């Protein structure tokens, strides 16, 4: 999933910024991918699995693919 789709699914750049404690959403808009240190907090805040946020770092297991 590309970064724009992830941000949209999470509720938009302003919501992502609020969830992560940023003062402004502009840094979120500059992301090319979810930064490594923001993956777990974003997963916890939105329920979007880390495998979806950064498939280059996390792989789905066969059990997750069936779900």
C-alpha cells in the first residue's frame, strides 16, 4: 500500500499527526514511507498492521494472509 493510501486509511494527515503527537501535519505529508520509529505507534493508534504500513520491513505470515 502506498503512503498516501495509508494516510487516507488512517484518517488523513492531520489525524495521523495528532495521533503521533506532532504539532503540524506537514511532516506527515513529506513522508515517502512511514518512518521506522513511527510504525509501531501508528499501528497501535490506527489498527493498521505493521505489515501493511511497511511491507519492506515486516512480512505477513501464512496465518495473517488467510485472515
